């Protein structure tokens, strides 16, 4: 009789097949749009940084077009922008991405969403990944974003806002992710 394989948490071995050189750089020399850096850390429920988390991002290009056949404007997508990347938090507990600030996309016929990046987090001890969004602190359109406005608690809403901080390099947004506890990041159903 065959037995089902029991579920297991993500172990430290998972990154060998998932993290690849340059996977955190979504740009080429020809990519259109405002180049930015995203940096942050992933924290556990006790506030300790997780040293071996994996962070994935998926985002539209500068025109607000996803590199997916499901996007109705896919034929117009920037062919020089990857739109997807992976980064680990090791060895310094910080993940980094070099990307562009995404364009706005439609929510419905009357409203657009504020620029955002989809974020997925994998970590040791988790049975399933978690999903969140990253918004930008310097975007006025955050005030009218339909997803952000679903979150009534303003403190919880702030867990989705990446903070622009001074940098000698590209504009840099810092986005820390807290997996549990008082300052837990807002997560969404897959």
C-alpha cells in the first residue's frame, strides 16, 4: 500500500535550487523606467532577523504591464525588463533587488491602483509561503489605492509601505517583512 509523503517545513536546503546568480537584478541596460533599489530584512515573531529566507518579487514594467500572456497589454510589455526576481537574506540578513518603479495598473474601469510590487516569502519553519505587497512611500496615489484602503487599521496598512531613504546610489526603498507578532506585515490569501 502506498503512503502519502508527510508535509514538511521549508528547510535550509531549499535555496540551492531556487537562488541563482543575478536573480535579484530585474534590469538590462535597455530597461525603461526609473531604476531603484529595494532592500530589507525578514523578521520572525520574536523580532530576530531570519538569516536564510527567500524573497521573490513579481511586478509590472514602467508602463504597468506584467510580462505575462494573461495581461491584456502583454504585446506592449518592455522586453528588456524581467519582472520577476529572487533574493536571499544571507549572508548579512538583508535581501536586495535592483529593479524599476512599476507603473500603475487598472483596478476597474474607473480606478487605477497605486504602483506596487507583489512579494512572496519562503522561510525555514514555514509550511507554506506568504504573500504581501510592497507600496512606495512617495506615492500620493496610495491614499486612493483600493487594496490599501481595504485595510482599516492605519498601523497595519503601514506594514505594506516601503520607505524611501537617502542613498548615494539609486533611490533606495527599505521594506522589512515581519512574519508574526505585534508588527506583523499584512499578508494576502494566495
